[in-house]
C-alpha cells in the first residue's frame, strides 16, 4: 500500500531521491499548474510538465491519449517517474496512464484538493470515465508515495473544501462516530493536518483489509451509487456539481434507504439529514430524469446479477455492504432529497 506522508513540500526532494528514475514528468491541469506547481517547482530536478484540461468532463480517453503521446514524444522509458499534481481527476487519470504506459511506470501523487487528499489519492484506485459512466475503465495501481500538505488549501475556493468535506464526513459515518463529530465541530472552513490524517487513516484501515474491493472496502462507497449517478447526470449542465457535493446528496438518499430497510434508526437518520442539508443543497432535477439516474445506478461496480447493490448504514459509525435495493426505493430516496 502506498505510503502517505504528511510533510512539508520540501520533502519532495527526499521522495525523488528514494525512487530510481531516468526522467521526471509532472502532470497538472491549468489550475494546478498556475496555483500549485509554483509551490513545488523549486524542489524538483529537471522535468517536463504535461498539461491537461481540468474537470470531470476531461477525465476521458482523449486526455489519456494526450498524456501517453507526451510521454512517447519525450522518449519516456519504463524507468520514467510521473508526479500527479492536482485533484482527484489528475490523480485518478495520472495513475491510470502510468499503470498502462509501457505496462507500467512509477508515479507519485501530490493531491492538491481536500477531496483528493482524503480520498482519491489513497487506495490504489485509478481510472477514467467512459461513455458517460463514472470511473468505468481503470485498474488498481499503487503510487510510490503520496505527499499531503494543507498549504494547497489556500489555493482552493470554498466550494472545493466543501466537496472534500463530504468524504471526511462519510469516513465518520461508515466507520468512526467520533470522526463524524470531530468533522462537524470543525466545519467546512479550515482543516488541520490532524483531522485530515484521521480521515486518511480510516480509509487506509479499510483498504488494508480489502485492497481490491471484494468485500469490506465497498463500505467506502456509501453515498456513491446515487451520488455518482446524480453527478454524471448533471455533468455539463448549469446545475453541474462537484464530486463531493453530489456525494453529500447521495449520502442523504442512501441514509433514507438505510432507514427504509430497517437498518438505520430514525434518530440517527434525522441527525445525518439535518447536518448534511445544512451544507449540500439539492439541485433542480425533474422527476422525468429519475429513470436516467436509475440507469446510471445500474452501471455501479458493486452491482451483481442484475441487482443494484448499495453500501448502507446500520448506525452512525457502522456500515454494511452488498444490500440489494429496489428501483422503487431509489425513486422514494430521490424524492426525499430533491
């Protein structure tokens, strides 16, 4: 499992010294190149920057082709090293391109958003969207290291912090009631390295038990079956949501399903909904779109034998997985949040 370092950015020099490499590349989008790259440039040896367009809509094979072509044109060999500098799109896509270029080159993740620090850059999942389906093509591929530093938060709009906050709250809901409360006490404004470390440790503990998501790791997908579907449905619309914003809504919906299935108490459900509704506001989605959202739910990777399976809550701090959910219940949950 990738080692996660909570260090000053100057630690990049030690990481580079510890990984034998023939060439160094930095993958960034226009935002991380402008705002984050200047914070690490002085700690890098000679390197080349590969720039791709930002946003989920560019997490595609077209962007991968750009990355693979850049590596090929630079004569990158199998000892080349790629630094993925950016949010979840960059770490997901950069890891996927690294894992497939010449059957695999090594990479280091330097996540620059709160979301990517507590979620996307940890756990070896890489991938891209395909034909409108979220993370449909990908592989499990470990980074050589992950460097987390809160200095990058100063480059982020509040909306991005709120997006990352959703995954931190999720970690508390599925595995650690105290962490849920600690996050609520902190609020979605400023995060200490200590609180981020707590969140990362929760995810690491789950991933270590089940690295390739055969069982327990599925609990990390709480809120994601419906959340991913809403996120994908609204992509490129005027109501487009960041990942964490969609997951916040997905957690409300799937908490409703948890309660409806007799798993979650009314008291815990009310607490979850009350807290999440303070932060994550429902977009305008017409009932006519419900069938499209359910169609997207049917492509979720947890599904089996034609059934929509979800990870749901038993209480605040405990989740269960592989729970079949009927389409009628998804309709009810969408009514509840929208």
